[in-house]
C-alpha cells in the first residue's frame, strides 16, 4: 500500500523514531525467542560500545536483550552520555560491571572484548573502525562506512586483513518489505531494469532541537536569521553562536582528525551531519539506506557506477550548516562492468518531488517501489504483507530477521553478515562520487575495478581528506 510522501524533515524524524520503536520490539521478541536462561559467561560474546548519541542507545539495547552476549564496556567523550550508557547497561544486568572509558583506544586494547559497536560521527568512523579491526575485534559499524572513499578503503582492508566479522548498520536489509522488493527485482519479475530512482531527504533537520534557543538569541540583531545555514564567520550572528564548549564535553577529542573550528552547539550533538567538516549532509546520511537497497535488488553489492554527475544547492561554504539542501545525481552503471543484462541509470535525489522517498526499480515488464513501512508495484498480486510466493523465488536473498542478531550469529558461524564491509563500501560510493561531482561542478568517470576517478586530479583529491595532527590513519 502506498503512503503519501511526507516532507523531508518529517520523514527523517519519523522514520528514525519508527526504527527505534521497531528495534525495541525486536529486542523483546529476540529475548523471548532465546528464553530467559543466559549462557555461561565463557559462551557469551563480549561487546564494547563506542558512542551514546542517536543510534548508540538503540543498538546497545538490542544487544542487551540478547542472552548470548554481554556488553562489558562503554565509551563516550561526553561525561553525561557516558554515565547514561553505563547506567543503562548496569541496570539491564543488575550489576555494576560495565566499565566506562573516555578513550576508545584503551577499551579496544582489552583482550576480553570480542566485538565493538561504533555509533559516532562520520569523521571518526575510519579511525575507530580500523583500530578495532586491527585488534581483531568484530565490528558493528553505523553507516555511512566512513567520511571519504579512501577511509572506506582503509576499513575494508583492515577487516579483510584481520578476518573479522563486520556488520554495516544498513538495517533495512533486515526488514521484510525491503527483502521482498529486492527479491522481486533479483528474480527478474519486472523484467530487465533500466532505471532506478532513489529518493532521499533534503534540507537540514534539528535533531536535538537546539536551534530555537539560538534563534531567540539572534532575535536582537537587525538582520533576521532563520537557520544556521545563514550564519557566517565575522558576523554578529556568528559571534553570538560561538561559545566555550561545555565542561562535560571533550571538544578537542570530539573534533579529532577534522579541522579545528570554534564550538557552536548547533553543529555538534547529532547536528554534526550538517557541516562537511564532520558529516555529509542528508545525501551521505541516507545513501547507505535507500542506495544500499537499490544495489541489493540489482546484485550490485561489489560493483558501481562508471559515470556520475551531480548538481546541488548549497549554503555558503563557511556557514555553520553548509551541506547540500537539494541535490540530484545521475549514475550510469555499464553492463560491461556490472555483468547485468543492460546499462542501468540510477537517479539519487533529495528535494525533487518527482523522485519519491525510497527505492523504485523500473524494468521492461513493470516496477516496484519500497520505503519504510510502504510497498507498491505494478503487479497488484504482490501488494500485500505476505512473502513472495515460493515458486517465484528462484533466487533467494540472504534473510535476516534482526540486524544486531544477525551480527552475533555471524560471529558464531564465521559466515558474512547480511551487510558486510564490502557491501557497506560499495553502497555509499555513488553518494561520495555524487557529492564530489557537485563540489567540482563536472561529471566524473569512475574506474570501478581500480576505484579511481579518471583524468581529474582536482576531483581525485576529494577522495581523501587531510587529518589534523596528531591523528593519522594507520
């Protein structure tokens, strides 16, 4: 059944809330399925968590509900968040055993920790993930895989070299309606796909609701400002927005490898997404969801586009919030590269009403569209809550009922997760390349096998980023 498409901001807020509710329900079901008896400590998977912000609590609570694992440590550089994490873990187990860490490097040095959950801002993903993998820790890492393509490549190498299990937090692969849609496409039930539409949110969203207080402070100024995207250095508004970091936050550590900038509350907690120094905007926040599903249906988990051209609207480059507010990216996947029967064009868009939120595959014999809590297709017989009939499932995609449970199962079996590191890497490359194309203002030609931008040194330089001393990527 199709749902009316909400505004970008409403979609972003509501769908995240729906996931948190679903995660809690799934955790309770998982606990019931496993029973109340807990395996002996020697049989449990021990987990350390890094980050107690947006996704950290939901991921941690899902692990707490699984009797065959034990959360033994928590790390955050905000003392209040860290205390909340430790208190939550200890309350779940009825003890005081969870150890608190300010520095993730100390935590991953522990030999008695099997796995790490990473839910921290994008600019920290690569450092924490590679360090954990190099210490032979299995990793559950939130999407996008990393802030740059080069950082993602480093994570892939570390995971492969150390033979650890990786689960990307692209949890839509563990949801039935996305699985069904992808199987319809993979089984050729809509014919040969020639076009895919990937609709993502646009604009910015004030997750922690810190902007109203700033707007109230700026109301005394003669020039009226309505958004952090209008606040520039050297202006009275900027001077009012900048403040000393709160004592409970280690801001020096929070900025970490990124360029040092003055502390502004509205671009830190959760809203770090809206500044390219630390995040990637709506495009990079969501490409690992709907873009990932587009690849899954086509069987493109280990391949990518040969050509990418993006156009976007941006606030001033030095604004408090400077990520793209509206964008459209055209990607061309060549059959000689992908092995698919035809060339496929994938359009990734945010803020363009013609491209509906979610993923829509269009083939020679029909179409299918899927979004969170929504599903529609050209064949009315499939528009229901039932799985695809068995006789149509010649190709059966990997099934996972719960994303964190799948991670634990893979650690025990040694088999890949439903969203392994290579998949997380390739799913986000179109977003990275699209953003680079928007920034340089020209089409990019991508060598899929070598993972290089061809004949464009200026664009190629944006595949990586400089690190602030003393940080460096091993």
